[in-house]
């Protein structure tokens, strides 16, 4: 649904980079739909960000987790359940 992303806290328990892609569409086609932005999480690290006022998403806020950088890269090689955990704060 439409809304505002107010922040996030994400952890990567994998031994390689994970990228979380954020989309402003209800049903992105991975590898085709370009993400609005991506959050790169280094191996074994965490990232946290507060966004005062938030980022507006007019259509929908959706996300995917991949093992590669790039707004349309949907590489899933080496992904495992629970590689990335955490939360998104939104309104």
C-alpha cells in the first residue's frame, strides 16, 4: 500500500553482501522492474537509518532481498532463509 518509509534496521547474517531492493510498485518483476533504491548490507553487519519525515511511496512499498548490487539485479545465488532480518518502520 502507499505510505511513508520512516526508517529501518536490517542485519545480514550471511558471509557475503546482501542487497535489499525497495520498490514503489505493488508487484515488481525481479530483474525487470527497477528498484527505487537499494540498501547494501555488508557480510555480518547491520544497517540502521531513521528518516525524519520519511520517504513517500505513492503506489506501494515492496522489497526484495538479493545477493547482488544493482537496481534491477535479482541474483539469488547463495541466498538462504534468514540471511537478512530486521524491520521497516512505516506509516
